[in-house]
């Protein structure tokens, strides 16, 4: 590969050129340089000659797409509309995933689609994706859980990521589990001690998150910003200040169940002793120390559903399914959309309608009958 301009190209592509030979690398690097220049000078609006400011992020997304094509389709320096259709379908089916194996959030899928559109505009080709994605999940497309599944998820959260007793393991097994525990706790393997086994087995973060959401139907955005100061342990309720809740400017108080309050009390006791939370207000953070998002909550739910052995069938099971479950079962009990709207803090009964579904148990009975 020519060394001319290589330092600039290094910004554009990482070291994972392994599928390409030297000549292919040279061609691919050169076309990415031209694509970058196009994005900077006219990519945002070709007719007006307006470019983007954060171009490297778009180039990085496009390179991610190309690596996926190399690994799943063919080794090439070109990217065709046929390739784009395959990528778009893979994003829709969640078979095109992040490097850590998690699925992309809807907003991330949209950004990948956007840079693909940029690529074909750069090539002078029209491409219209079959599936379009949006920043916020389409809540009306989520399906509710069965009542038995809600109980399964709660019970599974109590054993989630638990590890065997330290004293019951052979030295060889302990060494293997050390690597797993080190990854979960974000610390070097050599620093893992027997007490870390108890740390995982007594972790209340996931149970508190699942049990309070099951009762309150928290939106992912609210979970990401929920503060320790909002919780009143004596009253067993969470106070949501005015303007803090997504799609709701009013303040309100959310009562917790006995189990939800117990799990949250235990978690907050543990949280106070974890260095990650020093100086942070959020009740829950991911293992990486980030506020939870729709994507990270959906990833967590995927793991819980798998571990619980829940069959999703043709349903769309996402974190919003907790909220849809509340709407469905509250309406089944009271037959009043006003109660659903008040429970879910919706501004109207029309807005609450999207959360009311035919009972999953009844649908299963009909399917079995037929």
C-alpha cells in the first residue's frame, strides 16, 4: 500500500483489513478518502454544497458495514445496492449486531442506513431502504408478556449471573470462573478474591430493575436518568420531578410493591459501596458505567428471556413489553381506559389504547383450540 496519505487514512479505517489483500486495501482506502471528502464538502446537501461536521463517525459506520459484508457475504472493495438490501434486512432482523454481540438500538440502525444512503448519493445511485428505523422504539409494536412470564422473569432475575459456590469448585474450575467473574466485575483476573463470588450471587441491581419496572412500566429514558434522591425508602415510593419524565411534564409519585421496594433497598445498600457510583446520581448504570438505554435494556431482557426459557414466538418482546403488560392487564381488570391512562401516566385514553392488547393467555387458548 502506498504510504502517501496513510496517516489520514488511518483515521478512516482501523487495522482490521485482514480479509483484503494489499491491492484491495489500497483501493478501499482510496475510495474511503474520496467518500470522506464528499461528506465534508457536500454530503449533507449536495445541491447546496453543504457537508457534515462529524465525518469520521460516518466513515466508521460505513467501515463497520463493509466488515460485516466481508465476514458474512463476500470479500469486495465495492458496495452495491444488493449488498445494501442484505444489510438493511440483517439490521431489521437483528442479525447484524454490535461487536460485543448486542443488537443495535433503533437510532443506531437509522444512522447506519443514513450513511449507506450517503454512499449511494456519492456514487450517483438512488437507494431506498425497505426498512426504515427511528430513534425511539415504536412502542405500539411491542407485545405484552403473559402473567406467568412476568413471574418467570422476576424469578430468573434472582438467579441471573449467579456463580457456583467457591468452596464447591475444584482449583481448575475456580480458575475458569475467575475469568468470568473478572469480566463481570470489570477487574483484573489476578485481583478476583473469594468474596467476589458472593458479590455476584448477592447482586440486587438486575432484580431491582426488573421488579420496579414490572410494577411501574418505566420507559427506558426514565430508567437512564432516575436518581437516588427521588426514592423515599420509608414511604416505598419514587417521586418523579416535573419535567424529568419523557413525554410527561408533570411530577408524580410511583408507589412500589413490597418486593420492588425490598429489591431496591438492597440494591441501594450495595450501590453505596461500589466505586463506579461515586459522584453519580443514577440509580442504575451498566457494567461499563453508562446510563441504561433502550438498547442496553433490550440486551439485558434478551438474556433474561433466554435464561428463563420464554418462547417469544412471533411476538416483539422488548423492554417496553413491561409497559404494554401493565396496560393490558389493568384494562382486563377494570375495563376502563381512563384507569390505564392514569396508571401509565398517559395524557389521554387514545394514547393509552396502544398499550391495550388481547390477553396473551386468551390468544394462546384460541390457538390451541383451533
